C-alpha cells in the first residue's frame, strides 16, 4: 500500500482505486473547463457568462460590505439604502466587523485565516491517511493536488464570504464528535448554527445516541453567541434583532424569490433548481407562498427521513447526510457552501484507505467519489441560452449523493460491523 517513490506517477498508482478515479475525474473536468474558457475568451472573444467567473471579480463580499460597516452600531447600518444589502445573522456581522478592524489590510488577514484553516485541516487529514496505510509521498501529493484544483475553496476565496467560519466550526464539531468529545462537538455545532442555521442539523448525531444534555449545551452555545452579537451590532438587543430580521427579509424578497443571473448559476439549492427549470416564474406574492411551503416541507422531510433512516446508519453516512441536507435545503445555497463537503469527503477517503488493505471496498463508495469529483470541479461553462447551469448540475449531483448515503452503509475496519461505534474508528486513525 505504501509507496516511497518520488515520482508523481508512482504516487498516483499507489492510490486506492476510488481515490484514483476521483482525482482523475476532478482533473479531467477542470481541464475541460479551462479549455472552454480559453476557447471562449481568446478565440470567440465572448463576455460573461462565457468567461470563467473565478477570473473576473474578486473578494466581492469583503470589499462590497465595507461601506455599510462604517455605520456599525448605528441605525444607519440598517437604513442606509446606498450601501449594499447586508442580510446576515448578527454573529456573522460581528465576524465581518472583526476583519474590517484591519482595514486596509483586511484581505491579507482574511486570506491568511483561510490558509491557516486549510493548512491545519490538511495536516490532520494527512497524518490520519498515513496512519491508515497510505504512503507519505502519495498522501501529500494527493492532498496538494486536491486542494489546488478544488473549486469550492477557490470560489470561497473569490467571494470572500464568511462561510469559512461556519466551515471551521462544523469541521471541528465533526472531529470532536469522532473523538467522543460530545460537549465540544455540540458547542461547535451550536455556534455554527448561530452563524448559518442549517448546521443545527449536525446535532442529530448526538440525538441518535440520546445525548440530550449535549444537545442542550449546543443550544446554549448558540444563544451565548447570538445575544452578545446582537448587542455588538446595535446597542439595543430587541431592536437589533428586529432590524437584522428586516434585512434578511429584504434578501428573501430580492434574491430568493427571483431568477437572476449570475446568482442562479452558483445556487445549488433545491429551490434554486426549481427557479432555474421553470420559466417564467410566478409573481413574487405567489413565489413567497411557495417558498414558505417549501421550507415547511423541508422541515417535515428532514424529521421523517431522520427517524426512518438516517439515525440507523453508520456514523460516516450520518455525517454525509447532514452535510448534504445542510447545503441542499436552504432556499439559496451558493457554491462556497460546498466547502462543507470536505469533512465527509475526508472521512470516506480514510475509509477507502483502510478498506484497501482488505482488498474490498464498501458498495457505493466509487459512486460517492464520482459525485465528489463533479461537486469539486467547476461546471460554470455548461451554458444554455446565455445561462450557466453549473449550480443546477451540482444540485442534482447532491441529490444523488444523498441517495447513495442513504442506500449504502460506509464502514471502516470490518465492513459488516454492527452498531455505530464499530462502524467507524476515525478517532484512532487521527490520534
């Protein structure tokens, strides 16, 4: 299994077959996107959407939001119509404000934070892969190529959105949970939920084992983060709550209820899929009712599928299910949220390396990595009638990945192990 050859070809050959196919597909899809970009830009000389978005505008959120944050802790922060719309929960606003403390060097600080976060995550995963039997050279070459070609990471850098902070807390929560540090995991999931709501789904990991005290701790962590954040945004918590919700309601009216370019090109939510496939859309009042119905249906679906299926699955499958649901069900879910797939991808990569020593892989593993390859590559060049449908391709792929997670149990060690604790021993591999 181990390969000490310095040659890249030898390192590639040493990869287990599912990871080899994943990397090959990922690089192939990226090569196709680059070829399309070169042809459209330099031969046909076409404009957007035929030009790759990552090469056009950069650091949009961090630069565009700065004018509004000059009014931070004042009423103008919410009422100045000349500033860009700011539609985030209070904890996210506080994080934006933190980076603006470093103006004019906020971009350097932000990019350094991203680099440090992914460096730590890569080192932890690399150690675990090596501990599980993958060669040192093979491990670092594989992870390096994966990061350098990973579309969600580069989209997050391009957008400079605070999704990176939610990703950090969710990833830490998953790591703590796998190491049986349940209170720490619940705290991280609670903080992430305060930032983006849908990460609260990960508390289902604890609910599966009836760890109610830890769930309460997660809820208290969310409250402990939200209340001070509301006060920091505006020095009246009740008014701050009201004004923040008004901003979020504006986002619902201006973005969630309409079909617009380029937002829909990067929106891989189910509701975004509906908006892309049905044209023309109903009037906004009708869309508003449809969105309310959609959200209610999503809540019922999550509860039903959790109690009927998800809670009975191995840990790896549960994490993958919660991850896909958290980035597929929000009314809008732009491509930087795909970063959350890195955690379940890492878990399946470890399972793959451990399974390779036995000479057999869990059913569905190859299909799952095929989906990951599609999700980690840009499909923005898939254009029809001047509309890019990259987001919708990813939405369909996420649905397929969710079905795979429900259908095929992924387990390390003994692939037929009974119970959740025996199904996956990542804590031993990562220690």
